[in-house]
């Protein structure tokens, strides 16, 4: 992988991890058009995902500090309840990761028809969320689990994680601000968990020898673009402009299907 390819894929990861357009789907499309073989870039995928985790931590540093200070008090309070809701929401994707990891990896083979079809599903979810009536409900444990199921479905390349979780939260009549915050914080657990499992599994091999400089380029690009995309997405959710991303996903989905 060249530095230019690493820059392009890092930019894609950083922007599309937070914008509701599917980072996995765009990376599959990007690798297909750049002629990069899929399934041989595990190390790069882990690095750019960790970069977006870091950008999430930076954007929500005040929220995370508040939650952690409440947690270390070892008492039942809003912070501990919120953290347990985040953990509860991770159960569906945890089950998939532990028992269906190999099956999920088989989906990432550059199948543009699959990616395009799932982008159309993302477009549909965002459209439903856009036209759904506004709500003012709090995120309960039950709602957190449903949003977690939406996150688990986003393992399919082309289904946006942020799009699916935010759309499901809005359809459940949760407040826009709460949904955006919960959606971005809940991703920390599965990404960090998956990265840890990949690191201890010893699955990196010679095929993952991308080179140090491309990894650095990918990390920095994903981190900086992630910072911008995360901050921008919070504003867009509050303003209710998800329909524009629905249109975008529909167009890119159709292009991917016809380009297959």
C-alpha cells in the first residue's frame, strides 16, 4: 500500500465512520477502485479504527471525564447507569464478534453488489428517521439494546453504523442530542474490544506488512478527518439533515451495484 492509498483510505475511514454513509462500505468500494486486495490489510484497518476512536475521545472528552468520575465513586448514579447502558448496547455486536467472526470476514471480499444493496438499506433507514415524528424520550436499557442491535447489523458492509444507530434511536422517539451522543460513545467498546482481540490473536502476517509510513499517514488522516466529521455530524443530527445522506447513500449504492 502506497502513502497516497493510505491517505485516501484514512480519509474515507475518518469521514465515513461518523457520517451516516458506512465506513466499511466506502472502504470496500475504495479498495476495489484502487486495486487493493481485500482481506490483507488487517493491521491497517485496526490502526485507522483506533484513530477514529481517539477522535471520538477528543470530541467527547468532557462527557467521558464526567462519566468516569461518576463511575469511580462506586455508587448508583447517572454516570454508572449510562455506562451500563453503553455496555448493554454492546451485547449484540459482542455475540456476533465472538461466534460469527469468520462468517463476517467472508463478507468483506469486495462484493460491490452486496455493498451497494446495503447502502440502499442505509438510505431507507435514514429516510424513515428523517420523516419520523420528533420525540423526547430518554434512552432506557431496552432502547439501548435495540440501538445495539442496529449497531450489530452494521457489521454488513454498506450499512452505516452511525446511520443505523442514530436512525433507530430517532425512530424510538429519543432526543436528537441524546441519540447522537449515545451513538458515538457506544462505538468505543466494540472497536477497542475488536482491536484488542485482533492484537492478541496474532493474525497479523507478512501480508499485513504495509510499511510504517503508510500506517502513520493513514492514522493521522483518519484522526483529523474523524475530528471534523464527528463534530459536524452532531450538528447535522440536531438540525435534522439526515435526508441528504439518504440521497447520497442511494446514489452511491446504485453506482456500486452497476459498477460491479
